[in-house]
């Protein structure tokens, strides 16, 4: 049996504001949004076909709420790959996504760090193609 990482749980403060950011600003697809009762929802977003999906998990207590935006400990811990860095960077900037640096061109590809609505740090990255 083949294994793959299907979902990554991402703590959020509010389902609707998280969907507005990930779908409206980052351009992710809303894969599922199902009511589970008791104020809980199963909300899944995806940056595109074939990639990992994110379960937007609303913090349910003070301990979890304190970790919203801190799941990576202040480091970049999510890496959003693209095949058109310039277009995605321009689109995301126009949508109000906060980039923490100007785009860089490194030996491994084009990259810029951005924050999501809670302060989690991401790399927008277009890896260099191998010759």
C-alpha cells in the first residue's frame, strides 16, 4: 500500500476568515466545508491538484488559540511551490498578502517569504528545473 501525506491540520481562529484568506487571497480551492455540529466544521482547502491539502482547524481551547500563527515557531514551515513565481507573487501582492521580503533568486529557485493572516511564515517558491 502506498502512503502519502493527505492533510495537514492548520490551527485557525475562525473558519470563515481563514477560508476568505486561503481561497480569496492565496487562490486555494475550497475542497470541502461540512458542518459537524457543535460549532465545528470540516474545512479543507488545497493549493491545487496533486498537492497536500490543509484542514483548517478552529482552535477549541486557550492552549490551541495561543498556538494559532505559531505552529512553525516563527520559522518558515510551509512551502508553496509554483510554476510561475512572478505571476503568483504579483497576484498575491495585489490581493493584499504580506510579503516579508523582496523576491530572491537563489541556487535552488525564486523565493519570497510571506505571512498568512495569522502570522505563519510560508515560502512562495519556484524551484529551478534540473537540466
